[in-house]
């Protein structure tokens, strides 16, 4: 066996219980995992401070000295362990709030230590909470005394005594025990091209750097390698899919499409819509299976594009389905598609969690006989019991709400997988899309239909609520409708913001019936109540819709022109953008009013400022990515792909681009990686396949 695949419990000094913790907390299962558990920063351990010279701020410092006293002190809540530390001239305090038992057992009085930690000043007295402590003897024996790696950790690990010191010790042990050098994973020509150092030197120096220069070289080498292999795998997957998986051939554009195009289409398509339809037609007419991501800002008109492709499918004798993340949205798609197709010879059905048994039975019949052309619905559509006669085209709306597993399930709905179009209104910066959806082709609708007025976005503090209400009343007077959105539905004890019901009541007071009618909508309502309220709003029987974020996705009521977002500081940028997208759908000037308290974190301020400054979804996505990091942005389901060990998709953007184009060029040249020089790649990929499972998550 590859020695790197040795389970971590076999490392000297680890054992079963520590191994369990390492697995649970850090996902370290094998020697290889530990070796690739990279530090998140480095500290300078070459300088020592004297206590009398400590800087009067909260910087990190290193001091030599002895622990002369250790005592437990009671405080309001619980106890703290306080140590007195001396450097021979002065004393200072060391404090522990947790893990007392382990600390008392492991620390010794009156021997020389090197301590390291962040300073805390209180009443002009310095102290260090939870310092790293190492005996001077061990410190002197250590691998590296200039730059020391700091590893990500968790509270649980610290409490159980797996300190930085212990992790470093394990790595020392590992590097000593691995006698055979780590095999090189990159071909010579790529290493020469970027002057990348070899794998062994990189691994040793990432953990125990001799100096800053070699550390930088090690980081570059490992970042490039990480990004390169991700891109290589994605591209290979894409190539294989295109070669192996045959797709349906939609050869003709028939009556249904043509009639729709000539008679039913209520407006001229934008150039961007036309471009995307051309791209899709190329995919579905070349015998390969389409797997395409359609990105387009809210309101850019993605639905009509999907519908037109469904008509092509029908022209070629195939069924289509459209899957939406919520019931409301599925119904709305159903309604708007129904009205778009008018008297065209197309049958469409709606299937959601709320569909009645009789409806389901009828739908099942129609689906299996092929009488139904288009099925629209929620997740219910991909349930195993839903059987199509010949599903040829599947659309997934608002992809970010769907897991990749569900996308895979769609694939299995027919012996030949249907063409898949994934639509998202949460624009993903291109570089990110490249790495996350490297297995999809990407189309972008980058223009809005003409005539839309730019939505005016304002930020108002809660103290200005009366003015905002006055504005709402004026807009209603002019025949407009209003959304008022709250962050959640359940009262949360900790948070002091208004909850939906409070809000609803105050709005009912401010806008009394019979003059005003108000709808309310939240996720916990029974389906029929939701429908009823939505219906009333659509039919203009109510002027105000008070809701939670259930309306975030896709709801389309063109007459609604004001979106008030309560506690806007609590929402993420993509949510705010989605919510704002609910207005500005008609011909009237629309407004988005972000309400917040005066207490705003820096991040919240940035979010609100971004919203008032721009309506461009791609710009917003860039800011969001910077604020939150990629994992969060994509939702947990996709984040596996983005759990990069060393590269940073934002900061190392340049490396990402280079790695991708290198991988592309390499595959063009040697698609099966058969060349002698590419042996390391072939071997590394084979190992990754055997030992890694994250790639199973993507498609
Ligand atoms: P989204 O991309 O957010 O899903 P929709 O498909 O719901 O957007 O379209 C938003 C609105 O714009 C719909 O009312 C739709 O009928 C309309 N629309 C779409 N394309 C055009 C166009 N080319 N010209 C005018 N209106 C359009
Ligand atoms: Mg939509």
C-alpha cells in the first residue's frame, strides 16, 4: 500500500482517541491528509520580548521565562486558571478559561518555557490568554525557529490538548517517518515554465519553512498544483462526458416552435436571448448531451428561452420538464407558460408537493403515454415514481437551491440522459463558475429587455419609518403595489429585530382596512392559504404583500413597484439582490427601500452601500464573494468543490486562470495523458480517483 494512505492512528504519538478527534474536527484520516493539512499563517519566532518592553497593544509576542505559580480563581461565571510567569525581571499573568484539567496536568512550575500568544492589556497590566507553551528544551530541538506554522484549529481540539505544539510534533514525526520521498506530481515542463520547486521541498517547507523566500516558493508550487489538478479533472470529465454520453438529436425546428415564434411571442427577443438560443441549438443538434448553465440577472428573461427550447423538444417528439425550487415559483411558471403558449398544441402539467392524488394519477398517465409535453413542478418532478415516456430536455431553475445530487437524478430519468439547462439568477463571477461548474458549459444573458427603468435603491433607518410609510401610501394612491419583506418567520429570542407578525400588525395599523388590503405570505402557511394570498395580490385585490423570503425566488408581479426590506442588514447580498429583483418588472419607476437600525457592522454597511450603488448582479456577486468567501456563496452543497486546501479562489485568481489554460493546452495535446512526460499526472490522477471522493459529488 501507498504509505501515505496509512491511517492516522498509526502515527507515533497519535493513537485511537486522538485519531478520532483529528478525523472529526479536521477530516484528517491518513498520513497524506496530515501532510496536506496546511498552515493558515506563520509567525515569527526569532524574536523574544522582555516583559518590561512589551508593546502596549494586542500584538502577538514571544517570551522566555518560568511559570512560578498556577492557581484557580473564581469569577462570575465559572472559574479561570491563572498562571504567574516571570522573565526574571518582571511578572505577568497567563490565563486559561477552558481545558483546565489538561493544562494543570501538563504544565510544570519552575522550568524554562517559551510562551507565545496575543497580548491583552487590562488596567495597564499585560496578560496572555491561552498561550502556546513549549519547554525551552523542546523549542531548541524544534525544526524551525524563524517562521513557525500556525494551523487551523477548533475549540474542541484545544480543550482536548491537541494544541499547535501537538500538531507540529505530529508533522515532525511524519516527515521523519516517511523515508521515501513524496513522488513528484507535476510534469517537468510545467515546473520549469513557472520555476516551481519540487514536491518534497515544497511539502517540507510549507510546514517547516527555512526562510520567507522558500516559503513563498512552496506556497506557489502547492497552489498551482491544487488548482491545476482541479481544472484537469473537471476538463477531463467534460471531455469524457462529451465523448461517452450520447445525447438526443433534436434535428428539426417544427410547427410548434415556428408558430410560437411567429404568432405567440409577445415581444422581440433581446440579442442576448437570441445568442443563448443559438448556443443551445448548437448543443442539442450535434448528438452530444447538453449540460449548460444559463446565467442571467433577475428579470433578464430566462424563462422564455427555456420555453422555446421545450418547444423544439416537442417538435422532435420529446417531453420536457421544468423544476423550480418553491411551490409558488412552480405555479407561477406554470401560469405564465400556459398563457404564453395560448392555443398552441402543447399540453402542460403542474406537479408539486401539494398536488392531489387524482391529479397525480392523471399526470402519471399522461406522462407515460407521452400525451403531456411539458411538466412543471418542484422537487416532486424528480421523484422516482414520476416516469416519463421520453424526457428529452430538463430545465432546473434557480440552480443554487438545488443540490448537485438532484441534477444527477434528472440524468437518470431516461436511458439516454436528457439535455439539461440549469438557470440561475445569482450570477457567479466567471472565475468561480469556471471552477465550480467546470463540467458545465456556460451561457450568459447580459442584457435586460428594453424599456425597464432602473430601480432606485435607498437606505433608510428605522427612525424614518413614518416617512417611508407616507411614501408607500403615495405609491398605492398611484395604483402601485408594495412588498414588505421580513428576515424570518419564527420569533428568535436572541435577536431583537421585528418579526413578521409584529410587522404585519404594525402595517395593518398604519394601513387600515377597508381602504387598504394586505396580504401575508410565509413558508409555514398551508399551500392553499399561500395560493389564496398570492392570488389576491396578483389580482390587485391587496395592495401590500407582507412576506418572508419565500417570495425571494422568481415571483413575478409586474405591477408591484416598491420593495421594502426590513432589517436589511440581516440579509446577505445575493438575497437582497434577489428580493430587489421582484420589482422593476413593469413599466413604472420602481423602488427598493432598505430599512435598518443604526447599529451596522462594517460588513453590513458594505452590503447596503453596494446595493444602493449598483443594480448589476455580477458586480454584486464580486463583492459578495469578497465578503463571504466562495464556500458560503455557493451554499453548502457545492462547497466541497471549493474546499481548497491552500489556494484562495479570489486572491489566487491569476494562478487559477493560468492553471486552467495549462490544463486545457495539455489535454488538447495529449487527451489521454499518454506521453512519457505526463506520467506523473496520470499516476496522480489515478491515486486521486482511488482515494478521493469529492468528485463524486459533482454531476
Ligand atoms: P428571469 O430571468 O428573472 O427568470 P423572467 O423570465 O421571469 O426573468 O422574465 C421577466 C419578465 O420579462 C417576464 O415578464 C417576461 O415576460 C419579460 N420578458 C422576457 N424577455 C423579454 C423581452 N425580450 N422583451 C420584453 N420583455 C421580456
Ligand atoms: Mg426566473
